[in-house]
């Protein structure tokens, strides 16, 4: 499954990616499924 998201900055060092509920449900594995992230060609 591929989707696009925006990287969020919370404070000075905390960074996260908000994943829509539909995508999490599609991935299976509960609330924290294993994922692979690619950013500008780096995985």
C-alpha cells in the first residue's frame, strides 16, 4: 500500500507522520503495524 503524508514537527525534536485511520486499518497488525518509509529516495 502506498500513500502520501506530511511530516509533522511537534516541539524541537519530535517528528511524526500522521497516517489516516483507513490506511492503518488496511495495513492490519493493530494500531502500530510495521511500515517502511521512503523519503527522497532513502528508505
